[in-house]
C-alpha cells in the first residue's frame, strides 16, 4: 500500500511524530539498535508498570489522536482494511502499543504509522486508551464484506468448528479456542477476535506465516500460521467475523 492510500489524518500525525518524537526514540532509530524481544517476565513487568487507565480519558486520547480515521468512531472499523479495537483486551492493546514504540512490531507500512503514533503517547495515554477500548462492546465486522453475505455452509461450519474447538492433531494445529477462548473473547495478552474484520485476520495470518510479523512472545501464532492452509485461514476469519453479530458472550 502506498502512503497516499492511508487516511490523511493518519499521515499528518505520522509526520508530526517524526518531527517531534522523543530524543530517545530518535537515537534508537539512528543507531539502528534492534528492539529487544519480550520474555514472559519482562512483558508482565512492563504491563504491571503502566499506570492505571481511565476509560473516559482514553476516549479523549482516541479523539485527539484521530484513531477513528482508521479504527472507527467507537473502535469499530467500518472497512476491511483496518482492525477493530472495540472490546479488545487491555493487556493486548497495551502490548501492541509498546511493541510499536520499540519497533518489535514493524511488519509493513501500517505498522510504521502506528510506531509514529505510539511514540507520541505517554504511558498514561497508553493505559487510558487501552481502558477505553476494553470498556466498549465487542465489534461487529462490516456488513459490506462478501464473507458475511455468504453464510458458512454446513460442511464449512463443521470444518471450522473442528479447527476452532479441537484443532488438527495430524498437522499439530492447536485449537484456536485454547488461547482465544470459545467465543473469541481472548485472555490477557491473547487478543479478542470475535467480530474482527476478515481481511485484517487473513493478512495477520500471512504476515506471521511469512515471518514479517514476529512479535508473539511464545511464537504460538508463528507456528500455527505455518501449518494452516489459506483456505482454512479464510474459513476461520469468516467464522470469527460472524461471531461479532451472533454471540453475546463477554470477555472474562
């Protein structure tokens, strides 16, 4: 995707971030220091050290940073190009913003723009916006998607439920529900994926599969995606997108 394809508001913010990023962040880029990967201990320490978030203040962060230009007015993306963030786990959103700040997540142009945004945010703003998104109802994937216009057939439903609930022992594929929950609600730093846009889901699988995205602490998604066929990834994406409209289960 070319820079011109990104929303004007985001390109403006990215330029401002490049001009006013902290000296520490700029020094890190100029020195080309590779970001240090998380260990389970360092990640939990970093998340614990964040200040307590305030959802009302997080709404102001969402508005002032113009997050709605890509992620929707209430964190519910209205196109297939961007992820919905409404109802997302607090710790997952926090980890992503910290990953963007450090450069651990830098798989494409979208990630580059998010790095610029995240480096403008204070720890308090990160905590607040995470609290705001976690307080929102889970998203409903855009109804314009062809995937949602064509419900799963009986055979497709049987196949996807096997992958989601039981996995595939022959390919050493772990059940999606073992990490993301039976209803796609997520847990801790494992994201909620019910109602997520299909294009974002499929793109994420391909980025993990190709090694462009590698910020999963336990390397679970990297291994999972390499054993998953494109057809299965599309099927799972359709399944979870449909849950946003049909399920009412809340995250733990």
